[in-house]
């Protein structure tokens, strides 16, 4: 139970960053975001992504426009707002710091483990 809870918290913590990063590449439809996250093995469902996109929009990080679809109703396509671009830059810095800290911690653990085996 503890491991699953930690895994869930780690995924939740990184999901917003991944979504902003995907949207930063250009205008994108929500189902395409879900596909990219699924391909990256960060599996999400519509019940997770749509409320998150709404929250990001309400916080001023995303903008959207409606585009006609050849099959079905118009679709909402998302892009980053200037505030969203700034938040993404800050999250990029945070990610660099965190990934460095994790890498150092993992490497030190492996080095210590190897010392014990000799």
C-alpha cells in the first residue's frame, strides 16, 4: 500500500508538468495529449485530464480555441498562454534540480551497494 501511494503521488506531481510540456510544442487536442501521455507510459484517463486542463485554463496557463471537426462536433485545441510559458520555464528549472538530486542519490546508493559486495 505504501509503494502504491508513493507511485500515485509521484505520477500526480509530474502530470501537470508533462501536460504543459506537451502543449508547449503547439496547438493540441485533449485526446492527443492523452495519447502522448499513454505512449510515455504515464497513463491517464479522460476523467483525470479534462478537469486538469480546465484548472490550468482557469489559472491562466492555457488558452483554447474551437475548431471545426470533419467528424463530429467542434474540438477544443489548447495552447500555452504567456503565463503558462513562464510557469513551464520555472518547472523546467525545478525538474533539472530534482532530477539531478535523484540521480545523485541513486548513484550514491549504487556505489555504496557495490562497496558492500566487495
